[in-house]
C-alpha cells in the first residue's frame, strides 16, 4: 500500500517570466594505488567537520571492495596545507607506478572560482586549520603529469568543473587535463557549488558530502554497484557519471573525457557482494506540469532502518536548503521493516490560474543508529504550458579533437525544457546526437542554459572527418516547437602529424 503525504504550499517554484584485473593478452597486471586528500578545517572558509573526513572513509570503503585490489590506499585528512606537501604525498604514493598501473587521486575540500575570469584561476584549498594554500588546476595537472599509466582524478568541491573547463558561464580558456592518461570526474560544474550535510548542535548524526554519498550508493557499500548498467561487472567513468546525473541533483557532475571507457570500479567476482541498505529506487515520473505534483516512488530496504525525505526548492538561482522541509517516513522515531516500500508526496503549488515552472529535488536519507546517509537526490522538473523559450545555441569557431579538445555547446533557454541536440555535417545530415529529449537541470549559468560537449566522434564511436559542422537544437513549450541552429564550426586536424602534443604546466 502506498503511503501518502500532502502539502498545500505557496508558489515556491519560480513563476516563469516570459520575454582490468589482468590483461587478456598475458601482459603485466596493473597495480592500483590511491591517495585520498580531504580538508575540513580552514583559515579563510567555514569549517566542514566531519563531512570531508566522512567522505574519505566512504571512498576508502569503496576502494577496499574493488575486486582488483588496491595495493596502497593512503588517506590524508586535514594534514596537507601546502602545494609542496601535497606534491610530496603524490610522489610518495605513486613513485613506483608503471605504464600499466592505475593511480586514483580523490580530493574533498573548498573549491574557489570567480565568474568572468579564466577557468585556470580556479583553485582548491589545502588546509590544516592553521595554514592554508591554494592549489590551481595548472599546478595539480603539473604535479600529476609525470605519474605513468592511468590517472583517475575525483574532485568533490565547489566549482570543481572549472578545472576541466566545464559548466562555466563563459567559454573555458583551457583544460590542463586534456592529455593522455587523465580521466577526471568533478562533483559540480564550474558555476555551481558542491554541497554537504552536517548535523547541528549536539546531534550525534554525522554528515558527509552529497556527491560522495551518492557516489557511494552508485558503487554499493558491499560492492553490488547499481551504476553497472550493462552488468559486466565493471563500472566505467561514463557509467558512473550517468548514474550520478540520474540520482544526484544538487549540482551537475562533469567528466573528462566526455565518453570514457576507463574502468573506475570492478565488482567482486566471488558472489560475496551484499546489496546496499536501500536499493531499487523507482520514480513514477520526474517531469511535471500544472499546479499539483503527485510524486510517486518506491524502494527496497534490505534491512530495517529509518527513512527521511527532504524537499529542496530552486529559489533565485540557488537551492533553498534553509527552508527545505524534512519528514520521516512513518513519523518521528519510526523504523521501517525490510522489503519494498511505496510512497507518494503531493504538492499543491499556488492557485490553479498560475503557470509555474522550475526545479526541485527530493533527497532520501537513511538513518541507522547515530549515522545518517544520503542515498538518493532526484531532480524533479516542472515544465510550463506556455511562454517564450528565448532559445539560442553557440559554439567555438573550431576545435581539435585529436589533441584531446572537446567542443563546448552552449544552449540558452529561459525555462525548463527537454532538449534534442544533434551535430550535422555540411550536407545537413545528422552524424551524432548529444541529447535526445533530455530534460534540463539548473547549471547556474548566466544567462540561463545548458552546456554539452562533443568529442568529435560519430554516432558509432569512430572519428568524424575534418570539415564544417553545425549544431541543431529542438525543444518545445506546450504545443509550440522551437528549432535553432548554430553557426558552422570547423573540426580541425593537428597541424603536425605523429603523437598528440601535450602541455606540461
């Protein structure tokens, strides 16, 4: 039976203002090493204790469950307060890395970036509470550059997407990680903040970063890995990012390269992986219209636990956590039994004559004893029934995919919508889809819009030939359809044949 919660609320959505273990060929087995760096205590920014430290514990647990086995998992919590100290930790951790090896670096801290400046000015704070230094994108790329083999970099920080030039209001100046061997996952676009949860006062419940909490759900506390979409026992960077886009709403995870088959995690092969405490989350729908939202969903509890829900509204281009209601399933102190549970939350948004649109997210927490974890952060959209889209699309005039460059596609739209974005050649033939009826999400861009990226490949994964191309964008509001085209841009080849040139910062 589906439990129901109803709310009668003022209009809080914005009304639209229209204007691999071993190699199969018998090669050497890769050795996996990890360095986890987190900071909770700062000189110039608010303290986040214990969020970053909890992030490190969650990531360490995930890596320990990886079937390939990590030979080294080094954790530095509030111990590295300078670029020199960070560089030394990298050298010590990965000094024995070889070309077939995998080196994972995870960083959780405050991220800094100022709009209308070069994305190369973005930085991460390294701090122990008494001393603090900034680590820029160029410096980080330079420190990691000489590590042989595959380098997996995970950044859980505000504006972290600026490090790879993604999710920015202005076109990126450069991506210092656009070199062979780097695979980068960021918790937020360059214009977005990255959030954490922390208990207040004397509450014993411990918080953690929203992004890393959902990352943990993606790979499963016991290694069951729901992010493994093709069920081959391996979670690639692309699979992981897609899971995060589907199940994490507070910001927009960004990745480089845009389509990465690099394996981030392998599930245990001995059948010992246990399912996470909360699994099989299913929503009836995530896109709504009109003034009444009936949010229906179900999930499975694999052991008894308390479940809390939080509704957070997008207000004035920011998530309004201060006024976000929290409710416990079954009432205060209730512990739900294991099994499948169904829930329905009904929201009434103002009077029936107002046409509203906007975003909100539903967060699902699980409490066991004195521990509380975020398991799901689902983005919900309310589409308007009418209005002017102010639709536009822009790109750079040229890009060089053979040098690791990706084409940024900027789609401007004033209201939430579903986008179909395609790449067409000079003859008007569609050679690649970047999005098909993809519902938009807030990316904190000015002006409002969506960023997408093309790696220069055709729909079948092969490289597109040199030449002229353009972007086509289609969407609609109510019964009205909009179509816009970009100017033509050039897909260029390297000026010098041979190995791809790289820049060491």
